[in-house]
C-alpha cells in the first residue's frame, strides 16, 4: 500500500493506473474530456492538470502514481489554465447551446458552468463545415468537435473499425472518415458508440421524434409500440429515477399518455427469437453444417460481419431480430384484421440502439412489400418526447403492458446484456425449470463483463462450445482465430456494444462504469423476478404459434436465403 | 479506380520496404516520388495491405504538408517564405510567379501540368535568401525578374 498527498490530505492507493483515478477515488471530480477508463489514455484535453509541490503542472491522466507524491488539484494557476482551455475551446465552438441536441448533457457546457467561464474574449475564425447527415443512425457536426478523440479511440479500440480519425494538423485539424467521405460510404456499422462518448454535440443521434409525433396525431393510424429489454433500466436516468431501476410500468403509462394505441414488449419478440434460433441451432447441429451459428439480434454486428468477414455470412442465423419478428407479427395481424379495423397500423420500436434505425430499412425486413417496423426511437429520443409532453416519469403511476404481447419470459429480458441471448437459448435447449439447472446455465461462463467469454455445455452426447463476445474488436479477434483454425465454436453470440444493449449507442448519456453496472444488475433483477424463465413456457408464445404464426413461421420470423444474397 | 499498373507498382514498393505498419510513410513517400503525387486510391490500397485503417492512413498523409492527393506539374517550384526569405522579399517573387503562371493560392498547378507552385516555411538556406527550388534544384538570391526568366527557360527546355 502506498500513499500520496492530495491537497494536503493523505490518500492511500494500490494499483491504480494513473494519478487521475486516485484523485477521483479520493472524492474530487477532476474534469476531463478525453479520459475514459476503457480507452487508451490520450492526454489531449489538459483539463485534468494538477500541480506538484515544486509548481510543475502535468496531466494527471498520463502520470503514473508514485509513492509519496504531493499534488494539488485546485491552485489558482490550475484554475487559470482550465478556464483558459475552456475559453479557447468555446471560442472556436458553435455556441448554439439552446438549440443543440446535446443541450443539458454536454460536457463542454457543464464544465463551462462548473468552472465559471463567463466570457469568451476570442473571435471564432474557424471555417464552418457541412454536417454529415448520410448515416441512418448518427449525425456528425464537425463544427462542434473539440478534438478530444474519444470517438476516434472508441471506433478503433473498442469496435476495431477505425472509421473516424484525425486529419490535417494544427488549427485545420478535424475528425473525419478517410478522404472526408460521408459516413454512408464507409464501413460504419451505426453502433453509435462514438455518439455515446462524444462530450459535445459533434456526434448525435439521427432523430425520428417529429416523424413519430406526426403519425401519433393521425386519427386514421394505429401506432403500436414495442419496448426493448435494455430500455426499461435506462429510461429513468433523466427523470431522477435510481440508475438501473426497472421503470417499465411508468414508461408504459407515459407512452399511453403520449398517444400510442398499444404498448407491447420486445422481450416477447425475444422469446420468439429464442424459439426460432434454438430450433435453427439444433437443426444445424444435427446436420453438422454451417456451424458455428452466429446470433443475428445485433444489427451492428450483422453489418460488421457482412462488410468485414463476408466469408462468415452464412453462419449468421436466418432469424430476424426480436424487434423485426415483433414488427412482422403485428403487421401480419393487422393485415389479417384489415376488414375489421380500417386504420393503418404502424409499428414504432423503442430501442437502446442507433443501428436499429438502419436495420428496419434493410430490404429483408419488409414483408409483402410492407416495412415491418416503421420507426425506431432510441431511449434518448423517447425521453425527449416524454419531456416534450410535459410528463414527469417519476410521478407517473406504473401501468401494465397491453395483452396479448405484453407477457415475456426472463429469458427474453436478458437479451439486453452480453451473454443474455446465449443463456436464453441454453435455457430453451436444456428445457428445465429447476432452479439448479437454471443456476448451472448461469454459471457456464455466459455471464460476466469480459470481452470474450467461453462456455461449454453438454447437450445429449454432444459437448457444445459457445463463445460470447461483446465489442466488435473482440469479435474480429474471435473470427480471425476461427479462420486460422485456432478456435472452434458451435454457437457464437456477438453484441457490438460493450456489456450489451444496456450500453447501446442510443441510451441516455453519460454511460460510465457505475451506470453500466446498475443497468446490468437491473436486467438480471427483472429475470430473477420473472415467473416464467423459459421462452417456450411463455403461454402467449404457444398461442401465436398456433394462431397468427401457423404456417408462416418462416415468412415472418426469418430472412429467406434470397434476402441475404444481396450482400 | 486506377489502372492495374499503379497497383503493381505499389506492390513493388511495399515489397521493398516490407508490409509493416511502420513502413507506411516511406512507402507513400516512394509512391509520391514515382507519380509526383499520392493517388488516393493507392493510399487506401497501401493501408489495406499494411493492415492500417484507411482513416488512420489518411490522418498520416494529411498531417504532412509534403503529401499531395492532387497530381503535380512536371516542375515543382517551392518558394521559401521562411523569416529570412520573407524579409528579403520572397512575396513579390511569389506574386510574380502567380501572375506569370496564372496560378493562385487555391490553384497550385497549371492546366498543362507543367508547373506546380508551393510555398515552404524554410528550406534551411537562409544565407541564400530569397531562395526557391525547382524539383529540388536550388536557385539562390532570386528576384521577380529572375523568376520570370527562369520560367521562360523551363518552358523552352
């Protein structure tokens, strides 16, 4: 155990990797733009500067802790430096805060207030650059970029894509894709993780809020909404509800007040996915071909695999994602009831994810020429809509979902975290409700926050090998190993975002380590509280297989092989 | 898309340096020497061969003033505008050359692909100020008139 003196107080430390983390642990919230514990240290923003007893000023994020160090975090010199840095950042920043999408959650705005910057003495002589609106998922506004490089490192280190990087130098420096290409022309998969780390409004969501308000106001349209598993543990963030708390009931009530006709659970869609994916897995196991089976729920992962590893395209499950299965089901039901109900049915999904916005527009997600899901709203956008409607989520009395698609199993709920899809499929395959069996599955290695997890389970006389991956950089690692013949799996689950959908690109920010933990715990709590643990024991699942789905399982729940040949 | 011969040349240059990430700069320098500019398609190609993200390679290539994605003229004239040359009146030389060649700050290369005119911050030959180079040949103690004459000479050559 070593110690250092911070602002005349002794603080002990052990193996912290830098001085900044010790300062923060000691209760001082030193500001930063470019520091994220999961990314490499960049040391560019200089907000975390500290001073030692000899007056040397250095960035605490890039300093290795030494025993007996004496540092000060708030001397007049440091205050002056920090304010000056902020003032200079603000000088070349488009300061339209009141109309900015990041208003209220912008770190630049927050720190300017916190550190008392009241005046910007310098002129903005930066050239205004055009916005990139080409992606279905995110909007890039280079004029709001402060060059912290968080997006650059996230895209490269976590997602292994490296779509964005710095270009040019000095005052002309900007963050851009290669050759200043539009995002739509790059291999961007739309995961939105760059948006989740961006401290300003330089990368924001592509919003569909006004589109949805418009259809809600149309009396001849019946707007059905579905709520993804990871939304319920994040929606409370901006309403003062405890982090990670399941606010589903409140959300349902708020959605009804906003004007959605019926409110359903994507977890139910996830239950259908479990049914279909398990079936497909067993078929492939039996035939011993096209193994491993890759999960298909995460659209960023599917796009990644298609673009970067097309040779594995056939390994991706033909199952549609839960939101698409659900959308197809609702639309089919509406087509069947067209004579009774003349209203037009539209499906809106509330998702933690930006990539889902692109998923709904893929050609295979149209049934009989009709788009299965019409709009995707991220948790962040529905938060905005609830606020626009003047509803305080914390004060709303919780309500139950509509029937019949409002009942879901615990297996459907855990789709929101890494390992959840595998665990749900395993429950179906083992097909046992006994507490010991459920516990045994949860201990196979599918749970946890490691980037790559391996699990083995005995199915009959076959030992099934599973890999659970989160983060696309890790996915690339696994695929490379498989290509080289160094690893073999029967089933591979990939979620593009670290920790899974709970930390998706459309979730309310900031998403720090504590928030992630709270949301993760929240999801497992929902599963713990669920009376039905297995998707096949969901009574509504049985009903729809005997009803709407009968004879149409493939049409509604799968992508046909012709659909995938377009890639 | 460039003709295959460009990619073959790039392969040759990559092979001479080894397909390692650290060789990116020497490789694109050699490509630029070969074609007098760095074709963007080849930068992407080299990045792919070396296992570097395209955006990272673009980052490197745009960081250095020396790399150009625009084809350059047969004669590349670099006028030094470092402190010593500047005070000894390099700007009038630059302006003369702009009008002589019909170029401007935005348009660096002549239509006939004969001349490219660039300014550089310092050529490290302050004793010879004001100085310019044509394809790395140094012309010391220049004047606007001497510059005009030089252009006529090069055109005749």
